[in-house]
């Protein structure tokens, strides 16, 4: 984790908007935006903002709005919402003697950590993500498929 990433995470935790947007401008489009905390690579600035939003939503709507804006800004800056939290790897030698990285713990998705309470920008991102990447080949009709008027009426 770079110093800039740590400062961005601290700005999120203290809900300091000025520092947040300053550090976000520094990290925009860099790999450090998705760099995790040392020892737990899934704890990214986006993960911290999303968890803070989920925790504060019921108690303070005004503060939750600030965290929602931070989540939206992080997504616009290119943060990866698909990073897994708690994912662990070890480096071992394979049968050929080369070092390789193996996953030993899968971790959780951001939606699992937030227990399904996602900021509006995250919900919109996931909706867009699933629509853009949906496999349309599975949903096309076979060339021999005939759409009768009865079948159309059943679907409508």
C-alpha cells in the first residue's frame, strides 16, 4: 500500500471530503487506487467507503449521503468493485521448482461484506455490469423456433 492510498483511506474513515477529493485526484487512474492495506489486500478505499456507507445508513442519512458520494467518485475514478476482501495467497514452489502463487482463502465479495446494503452508485454499476456482459448467445431463439400468435400472447 502506498502512502497515498493510506491517506485516502484515512480521509474516508474520518469523512474528510477535502482530503478525500485531493487524494482521489492524485490516485485517479493509477493501480494504487485498488491497492489494498498491507496484510489484507482486499481492503481498498472503495471497500472502506462502501462498508462505512452500509454501517451508517440506518443511523445518519446525511453522513451516509457523503459516503455514497465517495463511493460514486471512487467508481468514476476507476476503482474495482469486484475485488475480493480477505483473499489470501501463498507463494510455493511447483513440481518444476518454479515459484508460483496459490490462493488459500477465497475471501468475500464487497456485497457480502456490506450484507447487501450497497450505495446507489454501486447498485447502478452492478446493474450496468451485468447488462453489458450478459451472454446474449444463450438467449437467442433456435432457427427452427416458431413464434406462434399463441406463444406471443403467453409471453406478453
